C-alpha cells in the first residue's frame, strides 16, 4: 500500500509551480495538499468544498501517508478560498503533463480528433448579482476520452470569443478540430490552421451565403452521385429498437469556382452528411448537414469527424449531468465553479482510462470504497494482483 500512496503523492509535483494565491499570513495548509485532496475527492463524486472536506476527514489516515498535512485536514472554507482564488487557466496548465502521461500510459496513439463544444451549468445562475448560468466551452479528445481544456463564458453567445482562447491553451497540431455551427467563423478557422491543425466546421444559416453555396452545390451534384466532381464517400447502417438509420457521407475537393473560397483560411474541401431514418411504422425522415474542411479527408475519416464530434455530448456532457449532477450544482462563484468543473472533467478522463470493465459510475463507487482503486485511477499503475486483493471492492463485485 505504501507504494500506492507514493503514486498518488506524485500528483503533488504537478502543482509545485503554481503560485499560491493566499496571503502568507493565513497559510496553515500547503497548497499542494489542498489541491491533491480536491482532485481525489472530486474523482469519487464530491460536488463542492463541503463534501471535499467531509471526505478528507474520513480519509485522513490514508491522506497522511503521502501528504504533509502540517495542520491536519483543511476546512471547507480553506478549500473554497483556494479554488475561488486560483486562476482557471493557470490551474488547468498544471494538468498538461498529467494528461500527456495519461495518453502515453493508455497507449491510444496521438490525438487526432478534438471536439470543441459548450455546456451550460443551468442552476449556477445568481439573480441577485445579475448573473446568468455559467457556460463552459470544452475541448475533448474524442478517441481517447480525455478533457484537454475549458474556458468559461458569460453566456452561450460568447462561445465565438471563448473558442480562440481555448485553442490557445491546447495543442491542436496534427489534429482535426470539429466545432458546431456556432464556431464556424473565419477567425476560428485561421486560429486552427495557424496552430498546425485542421478543421471540420458545421455550417448552418448563421453563415447564410456559405450555407446557400453548399446547399446548391450538393443539391445539384448529388443528382448524379457526384460523378462530375472529385469526391470520397462513406455509408453506415444502424438498426435499433425497430428503427433503421442510414447515413451517407460525402466530401468533395473544393471546386475552383466555389463562392467565398478565399474568405475561409485553409479551405480545401466541402462535405455533407445525410441521415435517413426509417421508423417501425414505415415512415421516413431525412436530414442533411453541411461542412467545410481544411483537409480533403477520406470518406471514413470525414464520417468519423462528423459522428465522433457528438462524443463530447454523450461521453462528457451527459456523464457530467448523470454521474456528477453538474446541471443541478448551485455553485454561484464563477472561478470556483470553473475550477470544480475542470476537476470533474479531469476525473472523467482518468476514470475512462481505467481498463476495468465497469460503468463510469461503478468506477467512481469503487474509487470511493477502495483507496487502492482510487490510486490506480489517478496514476494508472495497474498492479492487477494487488488490485484484485482489495477485500471490500472484490467482495461487493462478487455479490
């Protein structure tokens, strides 16, 4: 067990370069101790400073095995003050090496697809202070299931200004960045291309001229299955609950006479994705979405970029609401809410990497019951013999 404690204690070194925001006269607890406890507590489902302090008191003996704790367990007010004072961008910066280490240990290869999307914490509004709910724009490595960064905005309309700031915080070189129609802006396309990445941007009526040009092109050329233009295609068919979903993906090289081609930095291809749904009663519905891209992808890779973009909804946002109850969280302080939200996203990233065949909720529960399992989740050191020997966790698993 001592070696496992050392593994978790290694978290401390990632926070050593962080400037302590507290007044030197009132520092009774080490900053790294406060932050390591917060990381551990949020991973097992704690939703705020009170729960973090309560969990830490119950785990004081275990925590003392790898933290200094010169004055014991910090109070809930200490956790609140620290997490309310830390600059979110600096706090997230400390996790860069942890995320890189997670990718290396998981052996999932380089990050190729990054989905960028926003999420609103619906109950975080503060009407007395004239503040609406906190809105967060996140970057998600869809193939690895890793949170790469986030930026808070005042409301959903400010995603346009938040996305470039988020792109400055993460490394997009060699990756394809996917963004929904809100992020289909020339400045955002320029930011991605100049940073060494590529983009696949959804296009809707918020870019009326571009949308009309794409609609006209594909409406005309799909009549003869794009026979007259260089293109790549991919098809999928899914059946579930009596419903059949057929999806058709087409990406075409940017035509020389395509309108607005000079307005979009790095534009190399255009695409469309059509879904035809047949219901059990025989009725059909169809929907077509349009895209612009800075790279002429294969049909399959274009399909992956389009479909896996929604992984940020299913694998991150849904999990935050269902397992961490983020939509119900009433944290009103903006910086505190931002930092707690980042800790939840980091926790999801770590929990997803653990190879145990269990739901994410099940892994959270196991981490709460077993210190050994929590150490494995945080540092991903898989010593399977010791792992299986945890009596409480193994006993519950056999019930």
